[in-house]
C-alpha cells in the first residue's frame, strides 16, 4: 500500500482548509491568518485553474472563505513567523498521537485592546 506524500504547499493548503473549518465551527467571524507559504497565499488571492491536488485544495479554501468575509489571509516571511514555526515543529514531534484542540491557545490569540 502506497502512502500519499503531499508537497509542502499541498500540506499548507490542507492545513489552511482545516483551520478555516475549525475557526468557523468555533463561531469566529473576524480572523487574520498569516501563512509563510507564498504559493498558497497567492493561490487563494488568485484564480487557480490547473487540475492538480494543490489547486483543488485552494479552490476548497476559497469556497469556505466566501462564507467568511471577515477572514483575511496574508503572507508573512518564515523568519518572522516564529509562532507558526513552533506550532509546526510541535505538530511534527507529536505526529504519532494526533490531537484536536477545542480552544485556541492564549499564545496565538490576539487580545483586544480596551
């Protein structure tokens, strides 16, 4: 049995889709998502027309985002995205035991200024 090995941009697009569904399920209506994969950000903002797994994942993300008008996706250089790096590294280290979080850790929630 062969195991599918996604490219980095396919994995990023899949992760974005899961994050969008998760945030939508939690009832968030205003979210800013920063990605360090420029191909995904450009693909979300552009119009992918190829028939690849990557473009199919981008189209799925775009469909979800149509119902989330206050969600913003932007590109941030990998060197400046320390939180994402730490989360990705932790996910890799705990890959054997999948976890589902039902809350957003306080280290990645932007607090409102009162």
